[in-house]
């Protein structure tokens, strides 16, 4: 009986210690700011972050546009183009995600101006600056060496694609603060969260039929993966099935 009690005590102690080790090694919740969190992609990024236990602050021009509610979600008004305001908003946070669209009304130059505003804010914060993840465009990806996705985009949408490329070109001149630019597949649309996808660098990721696509849900998974475990600092990456 004493022998069995010793075994039981040892097993219980082992489980307890393992639990302590697991708790110590568990990832701590991040404080994430999402600009444009009410948009199609932005709201999925917010949902994914909340589902993983992170604290999320959404910054939009009109807070009434944000319909999701959660105990770990706050919504504030703000403008990504106001660099001083951005600095006040993101100071002390861990990650800032820019998912702002300049599609309505069309303003292709907005992407470069947003990039300059965000980088300016990060520089103001110095050591308190969070990491930046940018929801980018697919137009600057290569289908083959020297051939961009933007080359085959209809003229009506090419301005936006080139505006996003201009922003990426600017980010690539920045080495003193942390940024990551994340291009989706050539086609991104609402769909299913599978958690299964492939990542790439500057070339479009396509399936065995030559189709480049990703769901917004899986794109959001990869955004929060990058937030939790940064693997593409100071560079662009992309995604596809």
C-alpha cells in the first residue's frame, strides 16, 4: 500500500511540475492594434486575434462601423494618416496591423502616405515602438522573373496595385524600425478557415493548376501567426494554397 501511495504521489507531483513548466512556456497574450479592423480582411484579423486570447484595439474613422463586441476588444476613432495621433495610439502596444483600404473613394497614393505616417510614428516611439504588419497588395508579386501580377490587372484596378507597390518600395528603404509587408494570393475572398496554406516571398504562390488564391480567414491566420512568432521582419511575404 505504501509503495502504491508513493507511486501515486510521484505521478501527481510530475503532472503538477509539468503543468508549471507548460504555464511558464505558454505565449503571453499580445496587445494588438488594428487599423481598418472593420473592413473585410481587418475584421477577420480581429476575430482571429481575439479567438487566440489577445487584447485587440481597433482604430477606425467611425467606430459605429465596428459591429463585433468582445471583452478583450476596444474600438476607438482615429486616422492612420495622422502620424502624431498614431504614435499616441500605439505606444506601449506589441503589434500594430494596418489593414486600411483606400478604395472608397479611390486614392492610390494613400498607401504610400499611410506607410510614411506609420513609420514616422514608430520612429517617434523609439524603443516603445510595436512591430508593424501591413496588409499589402498582390500586384507587386512576380508571376515569373520581371513579370508582375499588376501587369495583367485590368486598368481600372491597376492604380491601386501600383499604389500598394509604391508603399512596399518605401518600406524596403526602412531599416531602423520593425515592419512586415504581407501580400495575399492573387485572389483573396471570404471563405473557410483551414489553417493549411503555403507561404512564399516575392513570387506568387499557386496550386498545381496554376491558380493563386487564399481565403480571408486563412490570410488572417497567417497574420496572427506572424504577430505571435515574427519570421519576416524587414521583408515581404505572401500566401496561397
